[in-house]
């Protein structure tokens, strides 16, 4: 059965390639408005009626002196509509975009690989007055996304595309000058410096490998542009974390210090992600439902980020 299906697919592909070649060679109107091609047991009928193009594919069964035809595909393409019907299961028919009006030509688009930057916050749930959120320097707290690998697939004949891949997420959270995250008795706690001994800078940094599972759809908006929207979950595996402070020594020189200890960040977590944009530029919003730190090992803090992304 699979062998027959594969043979059928090859035959249909050969038909379309033949049609494609014929149209490319026809710089002048070499064919009449109604054209018929026949290849083995397949017949292709092309009818050009004003601004509407109709392409039909028939399966031919020879029975004695009589030839019985059965339609297996029909495509109707115009400026106002684009309709495709398949009447035979077991194989797919590819019809080149050359047959379709320019504003009906579709691509398999997906938006993941690229570079993004966003403003990040660490609320407790959705309480932006939580312990960590209240001491963040929001203007300097950032999330950087470098998405390196991407794979996508069309979900059947629907308008949706599935997306997966891999990336790296860098998070740099800047705290107020007198605050820092330190490890005490195997717990990550927020400490406060004495007046006059404030840090010049205090930063919490953590990095993840990211693995998305998204669903995307898009719409043509003219001028070879399209609007897209996608959403899903992004699994994250922690690769590094640190808490650092910058301070002036006795000679007035600035020094950097990495505070010791395991920060007790979750080794595996996930984000809820939504993205939307036009062509290769978009906005994203993400939220981490699980607390940043392991249960009972650090402050309660979820991450919320909003930013822009450029897609490769």
C-alpha cells in the first residue's frame, strides 16, 4: 500500500513539475485559455476564466473501450478567494505558488530564531510589590534571548504551524545599591547593607537553555508583508547563576565580588510565551508560573518580561 502511495505521489509531483516548466517557458501565450495535460493515468485541466484560475486533477481508469475519470484535486484561485479540495486520501498534491495570485501565495512561516531584549520584573505571583520586585532597578533589569535553532511543521491543512527549537536566555536583575542576594544556612536571602556602606551595584544573574513548543498563525497584509502571532510554553534548564556586588575599597577603587554559595534557583522551569509582530520584528510577553527559587529555599518570585525581538 505504501509503495502504491509513493508511486502516486511521484506521478502527481511529475505532473506539477511538467506544468511548472511549461508555464515558465511560456513567456508568450503559447497555450489557449483552457489547457489539458495527461501523464500516465493522471489528467490535469487548467481553465482560465477572466480573473479566476481553476486547476483540476483527474485519475483515469481504463475499462475496455471506456475511460472513467475521477477527480482527485481541484484548486480555484482568484484575487477574492483561494479554495483547494482533495478528493483522494493517501497522498498530498503540491501545487506551485506560480498558479496563485501574488496575494494568495503562502509560506510556511515560523518565528523563534533570532535575538530579543526585554524589561524584566520579579513579582510574587502577580504582586509587583513583592519582596524582590520592590527592590529591583527596573530600568536596568533585562532579559536577553538568543535563539539559535528552529524547526517547524505545518499542522495538517490548517492555518497553524508548530514550532520547536533551542535557545539561550540570559537574565540580569539589578537590585538597589544597598541590597544583595546572599546564601545563608543553605537558603538564599535578601540582605541589606549598613548606611554609608552601600554597594555601587548589585546584580543577580542566571542563564537557561530554552526549548520552545509554540503554535503560530499568520496573515498576509500586502506589500509582501505578513502579521503573525504565536504562543506556547518554553521549557528552561538552568546552566549558570551568580550574585555579584560592586563596591569601593579603602583606596576608593571599585572592586567586584561574587557572593559565594548555591543560589537555590530551580534547575528546570518553564515560561508561558506569546509573540506577535510583522515580518521579522515583533513583541513578546513571557511569564514564569513557578517561583524562581526552589520551594522554601529563597524569596518567592516569578518572572514577567516584555520586550522586542528580531527574527533571523
